[in-house]
C-alpha cells in the first residue's frame, strides 16, 4: 500500500471500490474488485479496500462468474 492510499478518506475508498466493482462486473471472466488497499479490518474479517472476506479472497480465482457477480453485488453494502 502506498502512503497516498493511507490518506484516502472513507468516501474516496468507497468511490474507488465502486469503480473497481463496475469494471470487474464488465469483464469476462469477471475481474477482481481489488483496489490495492489490502488491509484487514480490526476484526480481521474483511479487507478494508475491497470489502471481501478472507475466504472470498482466497476462493476468488476458483469461483465461477455467477459466484463472483453475487459477491460483487454485495460489496457496496458492506461499506
């Protein structure tokens, strides 16, 4: 993570995530919502950048597009 990423406001992270989700949804195969802010939250349950759980991040490459899209559709609500 860069020093600039640490200074992003929560609103800026949400905007960056929303753009990443839209791009990922448009790709085939479905892309990753990673926004290169790879840090776990305090509970060590979710990434503070892409909002995916550890299990979702681990499984991402092996998931089919339907499952990836299902996850992508829930990420904005996790902010």
